[in-house]
């Protein structure tokens, strides 16, 4: 399989000049600097490997110098401006809950004997993740290290756009964002009022993490049944491009006239290399700003050599044997609509202090000798919002979602989805790495656990994410067929 990856990466570099011949922007072709899947797998194995991909593939080492220079800004300026915008720095607002719990190493047994430590862990994480490794689910966290809290801030252009447009974004009388009122930056950097929960969710949806959503992520993962026997081996890449409200790199605002005319927000392109039965499957999705315009998804199915348009219910299907559905991409990507599968929103935690999984050095790994548990986990005291989304249509796969969202940076590291009987169905856990030079939260060589509590199946993933500024032709049906063949 590694030979196939190597061939694909060489082929992509070969065609690079043709793919980028039409661009009017002076971006380096991502295919010329991205490490190959073979190189990534060699640098960090999925199991039992505490090495950090950031040591070898930090963007300062892999990106062309001129691109890296455009993605870095003065750290103090970013820090001060973002604190002015959100009204605080995380280190200044935490430490109030259980101050006797200091930075250091702890285990699940310490949680059982220390009431203050238990209080610092969100109830759902405490019940489902903080436990010994072992059957029936992979991805438990039997031990962790609490590290000092640091401030997370946004890239300087994002912060400037947020400050410039502060107070402009509006919600309608049902709590849905009026897109014409929001220009760029985070729409609600200081959530408040009647629709505070909806404002928080909109910030999460419109997040500017991961190079302002212009990236390629290489992923590899395993699936495990309830006996922790591996039942599939997955490798893929996912490409993303922000189409509206762009601030970091030109074109600013809308990517092009098509994006403006159609109200496009972002697009994803996914190509699967394994398992064998899914090899050659490609997936293209366009997200729209309007709450009444449904996400457009298309699948290339290699067995029939055809592209199939996805319906509104297809987004509830599992993705190629993994323990998530299309609406769970990026944690939560389901269209927020007052008409199609609408939610009511409830804020169940408001600036509550909890320990959050973060990546400090990228050394997290899955320990196959300890029940496929996650080791080298770092936890940081963070201020959190928790939003409960209650589904109003009983025909949807979930009855509710509970999402924990960082109050300083509007990202989520863990979330929980319940079936129509109120049972925990699926959960996700993913730590993010804070790239201080860029003001970006990214996934790089980190371990993600996605679990199905009803079918007792687990997926563990490792990813490497790099900035990649694509052009429109990359996100097309023609490209779906090309990568699928």
C-alpha cells in the first residue's frame, strides 16, 4: 500500500504544472512541498509511536520560505489584539475551580480519589473517556498530564477583521445568522443575549482555525470491533478551501464571483486510498451560507465509475466504515436550518472551567499493549461553553448533540451525539496543536478517537495538516473522477 501512496504522490507532483497553470495568484503548488503519505507514515506510526510529526514536518521546515513568511505575524500583537476582542486571556480566568490541583501527572485513579480533579473534567468526558484502556472501545485516557494554561489567539488578519466588524453580525428572529450582515472575522466574539447559544455555534461554524480552512490533511486510521480486533485500515487525504469571508490570503472576501453569486462558504474534497473496498472513492462537498440552501455533496463510486449526488438524508450515512457520519465531519458540519432537521439550542455551561485535551509537543499515541488507550495526553485548564442542540425532527439520526466549545478560541476538542432513544450513540475526542507563530489551531500527528457506543466500534485516527492554497478547479467533478481512477 505504501508503494501506491508513493506512486500517487509522485504522479501529483508531475501534474502540478498543469493543475496550476491557470491560477492568477502567486501561490506555490501544494503538491510541490507537501510530504508524501509514505514519508508521513515513516515519520510516525499509528500505534506505539511517541515521536512528534512536528519535529520533522513543522510548517517552518516544509513550506516554501515566502509562504511561511506570509503566514506568520508578531505574537505579542496577535495576543494583545485578540484579548482586547474577546475581553480576556485564558490564564487570567482559570484556576478558580479546585486550585489545589496543580500541573503534573495524574491517572484515572487520581480522579476517583480527588474530588477537585473530578470537578475539573466535563461530565461526559469523565464518564466515557477517563478510564483504563480495554474492551469494548479504543481511545480511553487512563493517564494524563495537566500543563499550564496558555492564551490561544487568532491570526492577525482574522483578529483585525473581527475587530473591524464587531457588532455588525445579526441573527434573525429565529436565531439564524443574517449572512449579509456579517463581513469577515468571527461574527460574535463576545456572545450575549437571548440567542447566546446560537452565537457560540455560529462562531464554531465560522472558525478560522487550520490556516483559515485552506489546507490538506493526510489521515491514517484503524477501526476496531468490540473485541478490539482491527477490522479496517484507512488512509485518505482531505483538502479544504474557504470561499467567503477570507482574511489571511488573497483573494480576500469571496474567492471568486461564483462564490459570491451562489453564496458559497467553503468546500471539501476527500480521496480514499484504503481500505481496499473503498479505494478510489472521492467525495466533494460545498457548504452555503444561507440557512435555507442545503449543502451539496457528491460521491464518485469507483465500482460503477459514476458520480452520485447526495440527498439531504445521505449525510446521515457513516463515512466508509468509520464511526462518524457526513454531518459529523470537522466535528459538526450539519446544516443549521429552521426547516430541515431544525434544532433548539441550550447553553448548559457558560465560561465553565474544564480540563481540555491539547497537544503541546505532538507526542500523543495509541498504546496497543494497554487496550488501545491514548498515552502522552496533555490537559489544560480552559474556559468552556457547552451547547446542547436538541433535534426537533424525530427522523434525524440524533436526538441531540452536546458540544464543548473553547470560549477563547471557539474550537471544540470533544463532543457527544445521542440517538432518538436518548442513548449516547457516538463521541469524538481530538486535541489540537497551537501554532503560536501563525495564531492557528491545527491537527498535526495527533490522535483522534471516534467511538460508537451502540455498535461498540471504535476508530482511531492520526493526521498531518499543512497549509494548501488550492484553486477552484481542484474542487470539481472532473477532479473527483481523476483521483478516483
